[in-house]
C-alpha cells in the first residue's frame, strides 16, 4: 500500500499543476487526447515486448507534436481531434495484432492504483520531478502566454512555441501517470480540481496551490473509499471533480451576488 | 476484381448491413460535423460520444437495449452542458471537460459492475471501438429514424445556425433566438454522435464527425458545398474502409483481419492532411478563416 500512496500523491501533485495550466489555457481537449491516445503506445510496446513506459512516452510525444504541428494552420480543436483519432486508430490496429491484450487495455484506461510495484515508483518520481521542474523553469512566460497571449507576443514570447513546450511537458507527465491511475482518471484529475480552484480565486499562484490541494484531497479520499468499497477509484475522482467544480461555481455566483448587493446598497 | 474484392464480399449479409448503416451514419456525421467545426465544438462532439458510451455500459448493467442507453446519456449530457454554460468558448471547454470526467468515472463504475456480474473483460474495448459487424437488426429502424431527425434539424436550422456561428450579435439583432438555436444544434449533435458511437465506437464517431467536415471546409467554396463534399468524403471512407477490412482477413501478422476503425481513421486523416498541405488555401478556407476570426473576436468581446 505504501507504493500506492507515494505514486498517487506524485500523480495528484502533477495533475494539479498541469491541470491548472490546461484550464487556464483552455487546452482541456489536449489534456483528454494526450493521455488517452498514448494508450496506443502501450499496446505497441507490448506487441514488441518493450516496457509500456517507452510506448507511452513515444506516443504521447508524437501526439503533442501532431497537435502543435496541425494547429499551425488550423483550429486547435480540429487538430486535436484528428491527432487523437489517428492515435486511437493505430492503437486499435496494435490491439488486433496482439492476442492477450484486453485485460491490459482495461488497466491502462482505468488504472491499477492498488497494483503499483516496487520498481514502478522510482521512474514515476523521477519523471514527475522532471515535469514539475520544467513547469517551474518556464513558469513566468507560460503564465503570461496563457493569461494574456497578446502581451506575451509583444514581449517576444511565441505563443506557438509555448503551446508546444506545454504539450511536451503534458506528454512527459502523461507517460508517467497513465500506468498508475489510467488515462481516464488522469484527465478527470487534471480538470476537476483545477476548474474548481479557478472559480474560487482569481490569483494565479493561489489557484495553482488550491488545485494541487484539491487534487490531493480527492485522490487520498478516493483511495480510502475505493479500498473500502472495492469500487473503482476513477468513479470517486470523477464524481469529486464534478462536485468540487459545481461547489466552486456556486461559491463564485454567491460572491458575485453579494458584490452586486453591496454595490447597489 | 478478386484482388480488390475478396470472394464473398457482395453476398455477405453483415457486410450489407454494415455498409447501409455506415452510409447513413457517415452522411449524418459529416453534415452535422460541418457546423461542429465552424462553431469550434470538436471537444463537445467527442465528449458526447464518450459520454453516450457510458450510457451504453449502464444499459448493459440494467439489461435494456444499449441503443437507448447511448441516446439517453448523450441527450442528457448535452442538456447538462447547455445548462452549466457552454456558450463562452473557453469556459465551454472546461465545462465540457468536467462533464466528461464525471461521465468517465461513471463508466469506470458501470464497467466494474458489469464485469462483477458477467465477467466480460472485453466490454471496455467494444465500448471504445464499437463493432460494426455486430449490429442487431431490431435497432436498425430506430437508428435510421433518429439519424434522419438529427440530420433534418441541422438542415432546417442551417441558415440561422450559420448566421449565429458567424456573428452572435448580428444574428441576435435580426431576431434569431441564438441560445435556443445553439441548444437545438447541440441536441442534434448529441443524437448523431450517440448513434455513431453505438455502432462504430467513440473513436470512429469523432473521426467521421470532424475529419470529413474539416477537409471539406478547406476545399469547398460555400457551406452547402462543404456539407455535400463532407458527406461524400465520409461515405467514401466508410466504404473503402469496410472493403479493406474485409480484404485484410488474410493479411499478416495475425490472420484475423485488421480493424475497420484503423482503415477509416487513416483514410479520413490522410484526406485531411492532403487538403491541409495543399500549397494554396482555397477561397472557402479564407472565408472560413474569416468566419472563425469574426467568431473569435465576438467570443472575446
């Protein structure tokens, strides 16, 4: 169980940070597409007898490059959709070639948080630390180009290059998290807490800290409840994300109403 | 001829049904998809496919026909997304994401309970990729009627939809109920996507919704021609994909046939890349870009 706690905590921290930027930049679709599409890489790796981590890394980086490349002359939602379906199409081909993949596919989609092996913890921690370090290094330009793209361009920060850098870090983070929590859960863990945090505060650093805190609470509580009930962790994380989001929205609406009342009084 | 069409292709019953239903789905997806691309709702289109598959696994659990589970969850999610505010572009993607995250969580629960009750580990895979060759004949009429309803909604609304996608303000000034039109469109999108997801899986559903429409918008000179071109591309991709999948039964390495979804996705994305990499952008592309810019300016305001 110790491995589960360490791995899940690392995943929650990285999901909180990545999710904050994904929500701020409006790249929610990419946050869905990269972890899900990367699963094709794991299928390919198992076909070739390689470590799943290698396949996940190759496909998530390819996905990030595809999205950024196709976004140059087209809208990014179209670019994301087409890159994503291509990755999954190739994944379907890989799966049809292999014989004993169905069970493994299930665990990659929905995670195997209670089955984290001793040897898996170290790569997760290393890749997680590298992703966080990358985000910290480009923190200021990334924040500026996410919140005020025009100002960033005027200061010589290329929006396009920032997008590519962000997607590549997302790819790195994805290849580490997908084997632990699964692609579907990684997505809910990035979006729910970050969206809730954003409606609670407008201050960026505070919102990021809140996003990490909510992600941690969600995962820790989820693990306990999931362990007790035997129901999948993904269900609790998805539900908690929606509840936090709605609560945050309710709080923001109530605060607005109070402000209006104070202004009119 | 036998090099292209394996013996038995034209006499196989499942192939007939697959081609017929596939054609209806491809046309509906392509026409609905033109507006999905113009309105920048690709993420919503894909999410609705994933969410409706959650309904499919839920229906499996309670023992009713999966088709109704898909439709109910798709329509319900569209209504919910409309309610919590999918009008603003950026907030819209976040709201869509939260609904999708919750639905995927539910899917994980349903699939877990499904496997508890019937030990079918393959179900998650079928849900993602669908299976074109296992259509049940009883659902075909209901499916075609729903597809036609979604198609008719979009065709009837085409003019006002285009106007309100171009500029919300101008449309509103001309008395178009912009929000109601948007909601009706989202519902048509949900129905069309749920239908394609139940038959061909959420992956192909998204491919056929976005790929042909995005390609056509780069090639065609007007929205009407874009719809026709998109429908043509979608139908061609399905037919060629089914033929290749049928042929691939004897191909290496497994000798079990390559999946239809792989062929259709490759054809659709390949077609888009050809249009994307064409040296000169067509007038329609410039016009579409103009539409997008106007829209972006409007949503930013």
